[in-house]
C-alpha cells in the first residue's frame, strides 16, 4: 500500500486529521494505495503557504518562472514511462493511451505555458493628441484548480501550468478517484526547484477538500473541470465572493456523418471518438448522427469494427478498451444501457460486462455498446453517460442534423464529416458548441480557445485565453497635455 501525501509548502505531508481512504485500481477492483482525506485545515495550510510564496513567485522575471516550469516539463518527460504506468493503473485506461496521449500532453502543457509567457504582450490604446492607455496584466494571487478523473495529469496540468506561468500561486486538488500522478508530480516540482508554497496539492473528497478551496476567502479564482452538477455548486459559492470562475463541464457531443463523407476515414475515427478512454473523454462523440443515404452501410460497418475492439486489462499493450474508472461509474453506465432499452432502443452490440482472467476478474470492464432506434429527445440521448456507449440516429438534411445536434442542454464539441466545403462551414457556424472538428476529432492546437456553451460550462481555457483568465488587466491612462 502506498500512502499518498499532500504537497504543501514544498513538503510532502500527511493530512492534519491523519485520515485516509482507499484508492482502488479499476483493472482489479482492489485497493492499492491510500488517499489523504484532507479537509479545510489542510487547505488552510496550503493557502497560507501559497500566500507567503506569492511575492517571491510573482516577483520573478518571466524568464526565471519559465525556466522552472520547463524543468517540470522535462521532469515529466524523464519519468514518462513511470507516470504512464501509474496513470493506467489508477484510471484503468490502456497503457498505450497513457504513454501516447496523457503524459506527453501533461509534459507539453508545462512547456507550452512556460514558453508562452516569453512571447506575451500587452495592449496600448492610443488617444492621439490626448495621450494613451496601456494595459498591465497582473497575476491574481492564490488560485484554486480542481480537476476530474478521466484525463488525470493531462487536465490537472492544463490548469496548473497557465496559473503558475501567469505568476499565481496555486492550491490544487486532483480527483480523489485518480490522485496518483498528481502525487508523483509533487516530487517532480521539488526536483525542478519550484519554491515552496508556489504549488500546493491537497488530496481528498470534493465536498470537503475541494469545497474548502472554493470557499476560502483568499482564493481569487477557481478553475474547475468536472461534472455539470458540481459546476453549479462551485459557481454558486464562488459568485457570492465575486471570484473568477472557469468551468469546463459535461458534454453530449454529436458526431455528424454526411452522405458525402470519406466513408473509411469517418468510420475509423468515429470508432475512436466514441470509445477512446472507454468513452470517458468529455469530447467523445456519444451521439453518432448518420445521413439516411448511408445509414445502414455505415451502421453495419461501425458495429463490425466495434465488435472487434479488444477489451482487456489496461497494462497489456494490446488492450484497446480498458476498465471504466470505478464500480459506481460502471453501475451508472449499466443503468443507462437499461434505460436505453426501456426507452425503445435496440442494442446492436455490447451492453455486457467483460470478465478477464484473475487477478483482473473483479475489474470494471464493459463491452463497447452501440444502440439505435431512440428518439433524439429521450433521456439516453439528452443526458451525459460518459462511458463506452454510443447511440446512432439517422437524419435527412443539414437542418435536421443541426437541430438534433443542438437539442441537448450541453454544448461542448461536435465533429462534422463531409467533403462539401460550403456545408462544413455552414454547419460549423450553426452548431451551438465551443469546438467543432471538420473531418477529424481531438486534433488539438494548444493555442486555441477550449471550452463549451450552455451546460458545458463557461469561460475558455487554452493559449492566451488561459493566461488572461489567470490575470487581471489594469488600464493606465496617460494624459499628455500639449506643450505650449
Ligand atoms: P466531478 O464533478 O464529480 O468531480 C470533479 C472534481 O471536482 C473532483 O476533483 C472532485 O473531487 C471535485 N468536487 C466534487 N464536488 C466538489 C465540490 N462540492 N466542491 C469542490 N470540488 C468538488 O466530476 P468527475 O466525475 O470527476 O468527472 C467527470 C465529469 O467531468 C464529466 O461530466 C465530464 O464531462 C467532465 N469533464 C469535462 C471536461 C471539459 O473540458 N469540459 C473535461 C473532462 C471531464
């Protein structure tokens, strides 16, 4: 059993109350580590350390801050294999995915923001004969970052890196379901020479440790990624104290395949966009909309490919679909599959548990599941399932595709598959989402705005959008009287 520790004021510490809870490995269903059950006392220490560190960190030149953050990036790279294995064990995701996506992206997040601050510039507004204005951008102070379990170090670093780069000190909490790589990051930060208190990582439950970060009067902004219902609670608390909030929440994304799409490419990528990370990526296309002219052919080819996906323990290089993150989550996904049947859906493939050989026979494995025959407005097609479940729906024209895509409370992302340039631009413009991919999925450029509309959240992460969120603009007006 590994005891995970909090990282506060540059040291690794047990929680003040000495309490821990189990960290379960989804691949086996067994506990393999203990997580600090931190509360407001640990958060108090973390905030105080961050407050003390703020003048030192914000007083450094951008070149000095950049160098430290680059060393963190290099430290992640040097431990890529170890971190990937830890991520796969903690989350249940295939090791191949952790090695090729999660950990490289965490490394790149630090490098991206470490270098972005070297190229930042501020605005000047000229008033001609009257003078001019210039805009100073100042870090906010102590900020809170709270992240989910689906892409643990990837999303944790996506928040922490810009917050630190902009000169803030951070109190962060990873998901209690997947805390291991954030714990390993603590040592990497120490080795990188990050001054004590600049980054503090408090482990524990959302309602105790997480909410204490949000409620603390000293945290000036909260960057949160997680479920929409949690986002509502956080927004309510933060609004009372006029805190800045960036909320990246749930999704119910439409993947739209038009009749003129590149069939093979759309097919191949749609399997990935439906089931990558066991369908537990906020950007997964959980509703596959297919033009009626190709519906049957596409459906049959899609189901054939999905049936061929290899569900297996995540440490195996051949595993394509690993374990879902927890028993509770598996039960939730199964309940949605039952709901889909009650709502009149037909399960074309999947829907059942997979039981690998011991010691993985108590892990949380589910077959990738494809369902058709449901109304776009039923609960299965309106609510976020966040698992290896995709529904298929036919449509007759562009307007209908857009109407179905926009019909949910969510508005995170969408993919469009077509060779018609006019259609691609027209439909992209009409989709009520923050991110549209044309003839691709999850192609990411870290400079672009990232975020959703409606119940998928508010604010944008990414590039200078994130650096702006984590800083406060101040206008300085210089009046230049005429020289007589
Ligand atoms: P969650 O909302 O249950 O938890 C997210 C984090 O918030 C965890 O660290 C948790 O401990 C913390 N938390 C919970 N209650 C809290 C409270 N009252 N105060 C403060 N913190 C609290 O979400 P999850 O189950 O970990 O993640 C899955 C959800 O995340 C899905 O809805 C998914 O769509 C969403 N997600 C969104 C994006 C995006 O970019 N929009 C990315 C990944 C995941």
